[in-house]
C-alpha cells in the first residue's frame, strides 16, 4: 500500500486526495486519508451547468468513498468535455478505486505535470519502473543525470522522492540518494525520504536536514510584505503558469505551508527552555516570534470561494489508519506505500514545495483549530459573514497564526532531528547508541509503537532476545493494529522456543489482517518452530505474493530451504533478497553459511565480508568469518577477526572457542589452553570444551591435567535448581563422590538423548582417566538406563535410586538414543568413538567382572534388523575396531567360548524394502539370515574372513542365509575373488561358474521379492487386535503425564517426524527422566504377555523399532485423528495415558473388522503392524497415548538359550 503525492497546476488545487497503491478497492478502509478531491477548480474558463454539477457530485462521492459512482460520473464528464484536467480527475477516480491500470490507460497521452505525476505513481505501483521514470521526466529516453531534465520533475519534493524510489528499485543507488537528498532539501518534513536514505546506508546527518539552519537563518519579513507576496503568488510564472488564466474555480486550500527560503524569521532575544528532542551535542534551539508566513498555495478569490471556506473538507475522527507502517512516525493522516511502508504526503509544488495536512473535524471555527488550513485561516471572501473588516483585527489574527505555525514547525523539526539521529544509528547497526537516544525521548513518544519497534529491533540485532521479547510484547499490547515489527517479534519467539505464544500471535494477526505480509511471516515462523518446514515455506511465499519487495520473507524462505537441505533453492531465495535490498546482511550471511557447509571457503569469505561491511558490529558474523579464514589457513587474519568478535560480545564463548581452534592449528598450545579455560567458565556443561582441553594438555605433556575430570560445581547448582533439590538435604544423603557423579549423570542423560550432542558426550565420558568419579558416573548411568523391573516410577523420577553404591547386574547396558552406546557409535560409522567406548568398557569389566562386556558388543536386542555392534562395524569397514574386539575375546578364556557361541547365532533380519526400490535407491539387498562371515564375504574382508574361519572362531563357511547362499556364494556374487578363493579352501562346496552369476543374482532378487510381498500380510494369528489390562497403574500414568507435560512445555511436540502419516508426537528417548523406566516396564510387563498369546518361540524376542508419545486434540491447528494406514512393523501397540472422561471419540479403528477399540487408562491394545488401522477422531478434549512399533528377532544373547 502507499499514499502518493499529486501534482496540481498553479491555480488548480486538489483537496486532500490520498492516492493509494494496492490491488484492493478497500484501500481507504485501511488507512487512507479521509479527504476529497477539490474538483471544482478543474472547470474550463466557460463552465456550463452540467460540467459544474458533475464536478460537484464527483467531489461529493469521492469524499464519501462511493468510488463506483464517482468513476461513472467522471466518465460522463470526460465524454462531455475531454480536457486534460477532466482526464486527470477520471484517472484519480480510477486510482482511488484501486484500478491503477485503468488510470494509466487514460493518462498515457496527457502532458500536464499533475497528470504525469499521477501516471508515474500508477506505473510505480504496477512495478513498471522505466515508464514511471519517463512519466516523471516528461521526455522519452530522458536521463536523470541531465540537470535540465530534472527540472521537469513535477511536484517538487514529492516528485523527487518518487524518483528516488524508482531509482532504488532500478538498483541505481547513487541517483536514488541524490533524489532523496534533493527532496529533503526542498521539504525537510518529508521523513520518508530520510528513512529511505538510512535504508540505503547513505552517510547523512539528521541535523543537515532538520536543523535550525535549514529554515531559520534569515530575518523575518514584515506583515505587509507577507500579505503582498501572498497575493503575488497567483501571478508567478512557472512551469504550469499557462493554466492559471483559465481557472476561475475555488480552491480547496486545506494544506499546511512550510516556510520558504524567502521567509526566515528573526530570532528572539531570549532562548526557549531546552526541549526533550534536542540531540546530544546540539545547541539549544531558539523560539521564534515573527510575522505571518507566506502561503505557498494559490487561492484565487472567486465568487464561489466563500462557500468552500464555510465548509472545509476534513477527515472524520474515526477514520481508520493503515497499521502496516514501518520505521516512519505514525501519523493519523499518513498511509503506507512500498515494501517498507514509508510515508508519502499529498502535496502540490510549483516554485517551492509544500506539504498537505488534512485536518480533523471540529466544532471550532477554522482559526481556532491548529489544523485548519492556511487558506481557510488567512483568506476570507467578501461573502463570508465572519469576515472581519478591521485591518487591525486581521493583522492580529495573522500574527497569532504565524507564531503558532512557526513554533509548531520548529518543534516538529526538533522531533524529526532526534528521530533522524536514531534512524542513522540503527541503519549503521549502532544499536547501543540508538538505545541511549531512544531512552531520552519524551514518554509520549517513547511508548509509541514506532519507538518500541526500534527498541525491540535494537535488542534483536544485539541478540538479546529476552529483552527484545519484552519490548515487542509491549509494542503489540499497546498497538495491536501495528503490523510493522511483527516479523522480528515472531523471529524472537522462534529463537526463544516459545511455541505457545508464537502460535497465539500467529492466529491473532492472521485473523486481524490476512493481507499483511508480516502476518504470514509470523505464521511461517510458527510452523518453522514446529519443524513443519514445507508449511512454513508456503506461508513465507504468501507474504512474498502480497508484497514482492518484502525482503525478510525471502530470507526466511532461504532459512527453511536450508533446514530441508535444499541449498540450491535457498541460494536463490537469498539472492532474491539481496536484489530487493542489497543491505540486507542476513541474506549475505545465509549465502556464506551455505558455501561454508559446501566447503567453498573462498565464496564463503566473500559473502561474510559483504555482510560485515553492512553490519560491522555483529559478533556472529565475525565468528563465521574467522572460521572460514581458519579453513583457508589464513591464521593470523582469523585470530584478528575472532578477537574483534570477542570484543563485540564478551559473553559469547563461541568466539574464544574458535580462537582456541586456530591457536591449536598454529601449535600455540599454551594460549589455546588459556582460551579454553575461559570458555569453560562460560559453558561448564559443554563436554566438547573439556575434551579439547584434555587433548591440548596431553599434547603439552601435562598428563595429570589432561586426565583431570571436569569440575561440576556450577553444573551441580544448575541441576539442583532445575529439579528443586535443597543442596543441604541432598548432601546429607549422598557422599561427595556420588553427588558429583549424580550431577554429571544428569547432564549426560540429556546429552545422550540428543543426536547432535551424543557423540561429543560419549567422547568426553570415555576419555581417561578411569578414576573413582568416572566409575561412579558409569555405574549411575547403567542403573538409570537399565532399571529393575520392580523399581517404582516415583522412586525413579525422585532419584531415590542414588542411595548408596549401585551394584552391577549382567543385564545392564549403557544407552544413547535408545541404543547401546557401541551400537550407536557403529551405526553412525564413527570408528574413533567406538574404539574409545570399547577401551572404557574393557576397563570397567576388568575392574568389575560382573559387568557383562560380551553383551555390549554382541547383543542384538536394540536393533530391529537383529544386528549387533560388531555386525555394523563390519558393514562400515571399521577394521581396527573389529580386530580389537575379536583379539580381546580370543585372549580371555572366560569369554571366548560364550563369545564364539553368540557370534555364530547372530543373523540379520530380512529385507525391509522392496528389491526394486532398494535397487533404485542404490541400497544393497539386505538378505536375512546373514552371519558375521556373510558380512565379511560381502564386503570382501579377506583378513577378517580368514580370522573367522580359523581357530578359535571356526565359523561354518557352508551355513546358508535365507537365500540359501553360503558365505562362499555371497563372496562370488559380490565379485570378491580373493575372499572367494580363501573360503573355497575352507569348504568342499564348489564355487559358482562366472557365467552362472547373473542367473544366481536374479534368483536371489526374485526370492527377496517374494519374501517381501509375503511380509506385507499379517499372519492369521496376529490379524485381530488384543487388549492387555493394567500395564501401568493409574498413579504411574499420572506421573508419566506430568513428566511428559514438563518436557513438552519447553521442547514442544514434533509434527512432521513421520512423513507419510504425520502425528503430533515426541520420541520416548526425548522424555529423558522416564525413558529407561518406560522401556523396562514394557519389556517386563507387556512383552511376556504378547509372546505367550501369539506363541512366539523362546528362541526369538521382541525389540523396539520405535517408541513415541502421541497427542490427538480436538482444537484448531491440532491433529484430532489419523487416516487408515499400516505401520510396517511386525506388531504395534498403544497404551492410553489419560482418563477416558477427558475426551470424547478417539480409539483405534480396524478396517478388516470395522470395529473401534477403546481403552481405559493404563491398558494396551496390541495388533499386527500389517493390518490397516486408523486413529478415530477426537471430538472433544485431548487423548494421549504411548505408541510402540515392535519387531521379532532371534534371541542370541540369553544364557538359558545357550545352555
């Protein structure tokens, strides 16, 4: 939207006509100035009665916003008398009704200055920049650089302002700056031009345009001279003077003049008291008392002008104001325009510039109102009954008005000067300086939405999101109609992870103004926080559709594409943002991060430096640039940049951490260790810092320091505060050693269940020394990860298990992300981490032989494919790890026999994808029944295969997998000739002929297809759902719900984890306090019942494929049901967590039986994962359940089975 100024020829004045850009005919309802077009001045020298009546009625209907009727009558007027003045009036009707294209069509062949200006406004709205420029210049193929051409720009300051905006859209920055500067020199009240200069990063000072010297430098003129010059205005010759002689219609002079260069008041002998608006360092301004100023508008005194003066056109008091104002002072009579929603005033210009100020309705006389137009207050006709005839009375009235006007302008300039300095600081990202100036504003201005927006923006740029949140919230509370700033407000909530508040804000603003791009940015940020990136992108694209020049929406879209790993589209979005606003440093930063991730370090360096040119005070940008320079081996420059980052934000440990990385690379280890110690003080819970400190100390030969465990004092305080324990009470029941272990364990429980933190946490945990404190932490974790089945949930949550020293049981397993730690390390192909964990577990076993070391590397109970950590290691080519494990077992007689038996029994499950799909995706066909020797043969591991077939392992080469293929056949099909020859020597089985291999491969694939198709059908025994009662007691369900609510209140729910059939859920391992207890009780209470009922043999066991909590809620924006689907697992179950009376509907619907199973609290429904089922809709309340997907694998690690 925008409000544009309109040019009038001398003698023809338009009365308060806001020209709105936009595609909605409802423009006046959203902030358009309630003003009317003074049309009577458009009549010809010999008006007829019809034309006069048409002009009057058009004026009336424009004034009352009946645009359809105004357009119809204007068309009749043009048909009756086709003059440029009447065409201009018709175009005005079209434009105000939202039909810019029609206005362009009728204005294209006209040449009047007013027509050209309106044509330029319409073309600008239609994004036809070249045509808009030609219209303003008035000459085809004219160049703005020609001084003579610039003289043709109509409407003075407003015309140059519009030309500046055109140049900015055409990426002609310097010419845009020149135009904006020119417009401010002509009219310093045109704040929008100064705002544009700040957006362009121009080096301008507010005092240059808003200071006293601009207007108050010469002696004031006398009263008589003022009146004489006011009369002479009608006879001045200028670009439009040839129209004057033909105009005899009254002017609707509702404009406020500005002091022209010829009328500068004389300063009084005394200075006024200092104002709150004076910027630091400026001299106190002088109050002014002088004779009345000149009127810059022509007001011919025709016979009909008295009627006009008796009934001035005013703006209704309740007229709406468009809330989408950005960075400009909010005025009740100013509307928004372009992407930044800057102000554009309606004014006319001839020899000097003016500013139109529509007035508010009042019962007072025109002279009594401070907003009464100059023409109304100063010039009266002979027909006016209130016309005073005494010259002295007239002189007093004029003097009084002039004094008030000059004083008002004086104060307004001081206000704009203060705001100008603030905006100058903000555009240079000098946020602290801007905040200091904002705090000096008067309370009335400080509490305004504009000021609160700038304060919030300053805190936002300083990354102080808590302060920004408070300010933005106050801004929205005080001005709920304000749209500007909501994009930053929502991004602040995104950073603070305030999902509930962000959701409420999104619903509120989209309901209030669905045509505001800021509203859709809020909605996009809301869905982005919920990890629904595709939905967020749709909303950001809607914001762009509403305003193609809304830069921030492009950048936010780029962020979402980065989250989706779609870097090509992200780059396009960032580049589009830069094309829209070259000073949008966020887009330069976004491009830099993408190139850094792609290891295109030269490109990354360029883009980060461009971002820093715009915002040199960003610690984050300096950090990233330092990291890039480090990668480019520009170490000295990297250190310098990171030092600046630390100075800019002393409390940011990231800068020092990256600086330590650079120092380590430069072998300046002592300095690096010093930096890391400082980082440790800032972030004592970051395991990666302690790990790096240990590595540096080891390189320095300080082994004692390298092996020292990290201090947990501050960590202990944090955890005590978190769980509400009294330190004195806690220390009474715990020894100091157990207390330290307890604190460290609480931290690890969180980190081991976050994928991004788990590797670093495990690395730090399994870094020597393996002292008593380390042992206490390990024992504590084992007890928490593998609790006894009889342990009450209340005792587990309240941490009563910490009494005394825990004992080791053979079933204990250390977990990360719900898997054993070695399974986790090998499944992410991290051999170094696997070796570190293995070394620590060996130390634990040698110190406590009751610890089952064999279970840690050969147990397959935590993998739905039936693989152990050792099998993953072979698949991932982790030869060193596999060699260490097998070598250690072969040397320990107490472990060897048992390890050999288990190793022979572990086989894989069958294919989990159709063979055709696996081939398309480039995945190997994972046949079932494969032993570790099959894996070695498939990967061509010659040394491993030789080790496995020899003593002491002596694995059977002829043992077939589910395809009927031995390890020898697998090696032949994989093309590993040397491995095939080795296995051939260990068996009497003949090798396949080379010409038979294609047929054997096709046969294998066909068998896999058949097995996969059969796996899609549920067995008859599992086709009907079962209900098992009292899996959890009511009190246990209540405790689970309380813990779940506490976790989701900070972390939130996921809504896009399952792509095909998304649910509102959260993985069980994310609910750290009760994860192990939940898994343990289900294994102990539910699994035995399932095995007995379905007749699962004791040689097989159930394992979790996935375990997660699900929420169904009958509320707008939430999921209340789930469509028909299959899970893909062998079995599925769900346990109802909350009472049935808290919701209506719900349950699990089964298509085959057309029945819906309803549970009571604590009961479980179990069914085949292959049958089609659905989550029945919840029609009231909220239904919470625990859902599990189960697979059946061979039980290979059980002493009873082995015996």
